[in-house]
């Protein structure tokens, strides 16, 4: 059995090394990527198979009833003993493979609703950035940039370069669409290329490109350069443009339309406002002519004159109040300067020095007078020659000297106590003494004015707080006015 089957196979393969068979497809099935079907005509049936490696090159889907022309070789399948055709090429009879694949994909996507007008999105009026998916070497990109720059489009241009022709162009276009759609601020996308043959444009008829356009989160303009036919990308896109230049014109035209609408609305608003002002002016004139408003304008002018008089009086009163405040402030500053501890200490030291000089002069004068009296008495005693009287006079002089020294000491101690008392009074009156008892002085930032009220500062104002042992630099975080005094 095997020998007969082998002989039949060799004979069949030798007699029919390459054949073309025309027939109708039936019993089509897909098993592991391999396509199995039967070719039939009015009088015979022929089993056929397309291996996975050849099936990937088919541009259309095999369906029952489709008339095709198959190219391949004949052989015998030994396990069943049936002869069959091993097909390595298929062409639809009557229509080309590309056209058939186009019609099949169009029907399937249309059934899914990808062509519905309800899912078409409006183009943005003022796009922030415009995405472009096309080839860097083609004229389409230059045309798009030229139109956008000539029309002064107020948007950036984000280009995602890709191949637009060839067997792998479809997946690359889909990846470029997904990539540029993720860029921030891209509000509209132009996908296209220049013109070409049906074979050149087949990348825009692939399902992967159609689904990438449908899944794009921003509106898409299909700008494939052909006038007569349309591609699957044209059906799925939100807007179709005949050429890349027209696609750019559509994007820019949205902004122009928006600006024209704004200009028209501005003109209409100006007319409405002018008309309303005219009506109100007419009503005002009618109202002024009524008897009740005969002297209304005069009364308004009188009130305005009174207002101006009151304003001048208020300004004059405020100016006088401010000048009086300045005078009081200058007087207080002068008095504070006079009570400054350093000035008070200098005055008291000057008085103490004067008293000390006067006390020393009095002591010297008193001591000189005592010495002169003692010398005069010694001279008289010497003349008299009475030693006893001299001794008594000497003792009296010594006593007088002792009393003079006591008087001098008493005056000195009294001056010292008076100086101490004056120093205590000065310390009591000194701001430093007041600070030492727990008080503080708050200055403004330049340290030229003392802050006397919470109304003199606001939150965030820089101030300086004077303490006995140093200065604090602070920032006002909040103010709390003192409660009014109880009646």
C-alpha cells in the first residue's frame, strides 16, 4: 500500500510540478495558522491547504463561496491516500487581493461601529500642540509645516516620524500614533502621507492603523494624499482631508473661525451696548424734562459743591490734626531726650564735681585760716614768753583742727549720701531701670519710632524689642487689642 501510494505521489508530482486552479472556496477552516479548504467547480472537488508561512502573506480572508485562482503543486497525502493541492498563492477572481481585503476589513469595522458619525469628535478651536505622524523624508511633512507657519498657527508642532510605505509600515504608524498621543498638550493629530498607488497606500488600510486611530484620545485628521479613493483610516478618523496641506488648513481654519466668531460677537456686543446707551440717554432726557426734575441738576451740583466744601474742611482738619500730632511728638521726643539716663548722669556728675571742688576749696580755706590763727597765736605767745599759754593755745588749735576735720568729713559724707540718693533717683527714672523690672520697649524696624499701639503694626511687620540685656528682632504674628475699660 505504501509503495503504491508513493509511486502515485511521485507520478503526480512529476506530471504536475506547478499548476493554476480556478474554483469556488468551500469548507474553509483555520487549524494552528494553517488554512484548509476545498476548491470546487461544477464537476469536481479538490482539497487544498495553505501552510502558516504562506498564509501570513494573504491580503484577504478566505470565506466560503469566494471565487479564487490558486497557485501551487499537487501531491498525495499518504495517511488518507487522497491527493490535494499545496497552495502558496491565492488571488480573488475578478477583484484584486488588496481590494478584497479592503472590503472585508471595511465591513467588519463598520459592523463594530468604528465608522459611526456619533463617535466623531469635534476639532479643538485653539489647539495647544498639533501632532503629526508621517515620514520625515516625504513632502507631506514640509507641506504641513509650511501651511501652519504661513497661517501663523498659535500652537507647537510635535512630530512622530514613521515609515508610511512597506510591509511593516502599518504597525509603525500605529505605534507612532500611540506615542504622540501621550505627549502633554497635544490636542489634535494629523496622520497621512503624499499620494501614491493602491500598493503604496495599503499601510493606511490595515486594521492595526484603524484601531490605533479609534483608540487615540484626541481627534485625528486622516490626510492621505489621494482624491478619488478613500482608505480605512479615512473612515475611522474624526475628519478626512484630501491632502496633508488640506489637513493643516483644517486645523488652522478652526482657529480662524474661532477668531471670526469672537470678532463678530465683539461687534454685536458693541452695537447692543451702543443701542442700550442710546435708549437710556433718551429716557434720561425725558426724565429731565419732567416738572419734578426741573431743578434736579442744580440740586445735584449744590450737593456736589457741599461735598467739595466738606472734603476741604475734612482735609484741613486732618492736616491740622497731623501737624499737632507732629508737634506733640517733637515735644515728647525733646522731653525724652532731656530725661535720657546718659544726659541725667552727666548733669549729676557735673554737679558732684562742682560740689567736690567747692568742698575741697572750703577745706583748704578753713585749714589756711586755722594755720594763720595758730601762727599768730604762737607769735603772741612767743612775745609774751608764756609756755603754758602757748600749750593751751596749741591744744585749742589742735581741737579746732580736729573739729574742722570732723566738719570736713561730715560735709564729705553728706555730699556722698546726696550723690547716692541722686543716683538712686536717676536709676528709678531711667528706662533701663524700668526694663530691669520686667518691662520692654518696642521699636519699629529702623529703630526710629517707638511702637505705642497695636494699630501701629500689621501682621508680618518686623519690630525690635529692647530688653535690659539686649535686643530682640521679631515679626508680628498677630495683634489682640485691649478690651475697653469697664464703666
